[in-house]
């Protein structure tokens, strides 16, 4: 449900996200049909797709909080094979860099809190 809400919020900025449908049937044991993507998505330029992926991952990371968000990006990196990670990098999505940026932001917040 969180991902579905997130995609709906990003649709005004990335109109092609309307081509992605998340079937939030939590009682369905089949995981293969949870996400449907219409074939028109193939007309979206890779750079635009990369911007949307980056926004989705970044927003999800923020919504999960500092600790869980760190593991969210890490799990994505560990789950995807090198080919997918390489394709994502060509689209402008570097999960390693996103994880590092997230960690820096978290450390900056901790330092600011300690100074108070």
C-alpha cells in the first residue's frame, strides 16, 4: 500500500507512472502478479525512467526512516543482479551513491542533535 500511494503521489511529476499498477492483494500468495506494467512504458526515455526510480527509492527510503531506509536500499542492491544494477546506473540511479547519501544525511542529523 505504501508503494501504491507513493506512485500515485509521483504521477503528476512522472505521468508515465500511470502505466504501473500495483495489485495490493495482501491475501494473494502469488507474488508474480503483484505489479502490472503496460507495454507503453517502453516508450519512456531511460533518463526519465531513472528520475522516477530515483524519486521512488528516495521517497520510500525517507518514509521508512533512518534505520529501515538504510536497509531498504541495501536490500535492493543485494537482491538485484549486476546487470540490473548496471542498467540502473546508465539511467542515473546509483544505489551505492544513494545509500552513501542517505548515511551522510543520517549522520548530519545525529551530529546536529548532539550539538543541541
